[in-house]
């Protein structure tokens, strides 16, 4: 794992996590590019409105805990992260997933341009 890639991923993921944890769907969506492809555990969407709607539909009290497992640097201005994420809820079992994110450097800084969740097992 590249320490440079982790240094790029972590601030974006920390902002994503803080917005998820505080149930601020618009702030979650702000971590994405305008044309981001987003695949959570429901049908996919493209763009910030679909991302905000997805996170708005999540129950208050949901908390995300992530761990970066792998990184790759496929091209200049792109960083790929592969993560393990646990979504905890106050009233139901934890949902554990694997998450791939592709960050792209934009005029606004690093933003998520592709988000793909896999629920294994």
C-alpha cells in the first residue's frame, strides 16, 4: 500500500465518514464528483442528488467504520482504494461490506468518482 495514496484517501474518507455518522446526506454527496457512479446496497445512481437521497434514506444513528486494505494508483490524478467497512446501527446488527472507491483530482480537490459496495458472505 502506498503511503501517498493513503494520505490522499484518508481525508476524503474521513469527511465521508463524519457526514455519514452525523446523518448529513448533502455533506456525504459533497465528497463525490458531480458525475460520480454510486453503487450502494440499492440500485445505482449517477451524480450527487442520487447519493444524497441514498444516504438520506439511511437510519439516523448509522455509523461507518472503515479500514483501508489496498490502494492503487492507476493513472495520474486517480487513486483507487479498497476498504472494509462496518455500518453499525443502534437497533440492528452491523452490516459489513467491502468498498472500492476511485478518487479523482478535481478543481475542488480529491473527490470520489466511483463507489462500489460488495456484500460478501
